[in-house]
C-alpha cells in the first residue's frame, strides 16, 4: 500500500525519474497529437519535466529511447537492462511516466513524499508508475523481456503480471498526460491557475489575475524576461505619478489608472518567472524595490500637487510622512526578510517571521497587499487624491511601527525560549 509520510519524515535518497517517449501522430480531425517536444507556455513538455523534477528534489532523469537522444537534462538509455546497470546503488524508488506528462513541482513533491511498501509498486493507470527499491530488480527484468515494454500501458501490464496489483497513489497527486490537442488547452489552464497565490488579496485574485494571467500567457512563448516586466511595471507607475500634480479630476484619474495598470502588470513578472522556472534573487529584489519607488513617486507628486493648489507648504509634510513610512517599512522588511534569503524561488513571502497563525503578522501581511490601489481611482474621480495621501501618511508610519513592535516581540519570545531551554 502507499501512504503519505508524516511531515518531517526524510526520504533517504532522491527519486529517479524515467520518461517514456511518445511518438507524435495525427488524430481523426487531422491535427497532430502532442509529443515530448511539444511546446507549452514557453517550454517543451520534457523541458518542463526536467526543471520541475529538479526543483522538486528528484535525482537523475532517464529517457528511454533506442533511436534518438533525450532532451537536455536527461540521460538517454536504450533499454531497461541498461537502466538497471545505470541506477545509483542508493536509489529508493523509481518513477516511470510518459514524456508527455504535465510535470508540476507540487505533485512531484507530494509523490516523492509518498511511502511505498518495500515489495510494492504503485500506479495511477495510464499516467504514472512508482517502484520501491526492493521491487526494482524483478520489475526491470520483466520490463526488459520480449523486446522490452516501450509505453506506459505495456509497463503496467507486465508489472501487474509479475508483481501483482498496484497499490493506489493518494488522490491529491493528479498528474495530467497531454495526449490530445484538447489536453493542451486543459494543461495550459491548469498551469495558469497554479500561478494564483494563496496570499493574493480579494481584488488581486478576482480582478488583477484575470488580466495578468492572459498577459503572461501571451508572453510565455517569447524571449521576454521577468526582470524586463518588472522594469516596465515600475516605469508605468512612475509615468502615472506626474498626473497627480494637477488639481483636475481627469488628470488625476489618468494617473490613478496608470497606477492600477502598474499593479496589474506587476503580477506578470512573478507569473512568468514561476511559469518558466526563471525565479531569481535579483528579480525578487528588483520587483520589491520597483514597487516602493512607484509608491514614493505617487505620494511625492500628490503632495506637490496639493501644495501647489493650496498655495501652502504643509501638504509637503503630509507627503513626507507617507514617504518616510513607506521607505522605513520597505527597508525594514528588506533587512529582516529579504536580505537573509538565498537562492531562487519566492523571495518575498511575509513581512515578518511570525508564525502563520499570528494575528498581528497576518494583519500586516494583509495590509501589505495591493488591494488599496483600487481606492485611488475612486478618489481621483472626485479630484480627491489628497485623501489617499492622508490615509498613507497615517497608515505607512503606523505600519512601520507595528513591524518594529512585531520584530521586538519575536526577539523577546525567542530569548525566552532560549532561556527556558
């Protein structure tokens, strides 16, 4: 039987992945069916498997083919007997899948954490097979016999005869095999849905993502890089700032809409990076500081425009408070949360190190989301963008002070735990 290991249970060695090539053909309607080299949102199916499996902690990836070499990142083997000789001695499990599998880091990690009984094999019929280490010699011998099993159906039939019925794989592991042109559309939508973050605010989830995902979908097959999108997003926001120098509602509305467009486009850099496995520390920092530069520019121009229309200098002090709170919060979060992190992957996850169930930390995380941008066009429509500045002049310093309070509380709690131990 198969079951998911308890959290914290370590897997002794990285799983090994074997891809079975699928020949392209023509369906009844005359359309070519996908194969491993079919491109999906900027990556071939096998190329996506190599990157996703590497991110999920898999070891070697073998490509079973007698007449061609495998894609980059894989080791080509002509038959199952050669695989038996090439397997590392410490291999604990073998995962077999068609080259047209839609590989996603999430289910690959869950599969790697699924415990297989030593004499068992597990399968999702037509999609994936998992062999435990003790079962590998007998299984590979059965797969090599009589010319070899070259597709997943033949693999499952032979293993069923040799080892008995397969154990089930948990239902939350649900890979998709891209076998038809219709499957390509399903796979594309599945990948795009996977880009929506659990931490997205209400407006980001229900409005921004609907637009940004369609932009990312069209950018994925191009050579555009996520960092270029970050620069473009910041440029859009900064270009919107001067419109707030005017006291007229229509110019303020133009600035507010550009500010909103900046927020929408800002989601595309992360989507594109996750979609094409191009996350980087540099990209995360560029995105973080680009957002804050835009906020400073917006606050500064609203303050100057307000001072000009009021023929007074006191609005500049309100702008200075908003800018100081913004830069103070950004610098503090960078120093505490971003600077210590290394490597790729999501660089910014939370404004604090507080546990996920901490109410204050959760409140500050929610406040850091970009849903507040949607009030700016409403204020601008009535030529009242200065109201937004007043809210920011109060909210940004308070946010900064709460960040400091939360950090001090975490340090005191950590010191108390250390003293008690």
